[in-house]
């Protein structure tokens, strides 16, 4: 029984899978944070461009 528990503790077969899963989760969370931050900037650029086009349209008429 002691040998079986010792073998179980020394077995590192699934360790790589867990490490890669944690790494992918970190990358996914970091990407989501970047996309959420960029969403506000893109919205600001779109609003600014829209207002400039409306002003140009009014001045051209």
C-alpha cells in the first residue's frame, strides 16, 4: 500500500495538461481584458468620425 501511494505521488503524467490549461486560461483572460479596453476606444473613434461626417455634410449642404 505504501509503495502504491508513493508511486501515485511521483506520477507526473497529467501535470503538463494542467499547466497548459492554466496558461491558456491566462491568455484568454488577458485577451478579454484587452478587447474590453479597446472596445471603449473604438467606440470613441467611431463617435468622433460620425460627428465629423455629420458636420461635413451640414457644411456641404
